[in-house]
C-alpha cells in the first residue's frame, strides 16, 4: 500500500475494505500527519503491509494512533507494530495550535475530526463520503442507492439513523467552520479541494 502526499507533513493511504458481508468493497483512507516534533499521527489506521511500514518509518516515528468509531479494525495491529504509540479515541487538546480535534456531538457514530493547521486540511471519517470511482458494479449500485455515489455528503442510512440531536450536530459543524480549512480528506472517497466553509452544514441541510 502506497502513501500519497497531499501537502507539507500530510499524507494518506487508501485501501479497499469488504463491506456489507463482503458484497461491497468500499475505499477507506488512513491519514498521516507529521507534527513539528517529527512524530507521526495516524488517523484511522490501515492494514500495515511491508510497503506501508517502510514508508511510515521513513517519515518518522509513529507516536499517536487516532481511532474514531468504526475505523478501529486495524487499531490493535497498529498498536502492536508501534508499541510506543498512544492509541486515542478522542485526543482532545493534545496538540494545540498545530493539530486541533473535535468530537462531533449529536451524532451517534463516534466521529472525531482533525484540523491540520499547516496544510489547512480537515480530516473526517463517516460524517460525509465522497466516493467518485469504483471498479465494482455491485458496489457502484449500492453507493448510488445509498446516496453516496459521486457526490460529497452523508449516506442515506447515516442521515436517517446517525443523528441524535440536530441542534448539537449543527453546533459541532459550526465549530468546524471556524477553522480555516482549504481541503477535506474524507475517510471514504476522494479529497475535496477548496471546499466552501459551510459545505458540511449544507450537505446535512443545517445551513441558514
């Protein structure tokens, strides 16, 4: 698995995960952020094959593994591979002024978003999808039926079932909008370059 560089001290690796009983291969992204100390933060750890391990080791020591919600399948393997790393469900104010984090409220999935100030990049997991391509016919049909094919936004299932409080969700998204982001790296799908600051609220129907 190869790392792709997006910006200064920002990379990601994408892999396919067998979803829906193996019928729907879905793209999943691990984001890698290098702190000023040279230490690495892994957000949503991926399976660590030899190529990826070598690429990460060349960047710096892995010291933090952020595991939001359903993206923890490979967290135990990452912890074994990097025993000096801290595994965090919610980092809180761990890296003030450099890497901000926010636990999204009003959302039943434990979504933790990060904002990397140096690259002005927002990292999300299941809050919104941006799946633009797939070689799998059944997967394309499923994504289309679930409202997550070639568009940025939440899936129909998540929109219907994952919101516990629209007011709290709106408040969380407004806090995210206060960050000066110029890119969104979703947990599933392609990066979004130069998004509007209100894009998340708009896709959730919480703007205005």
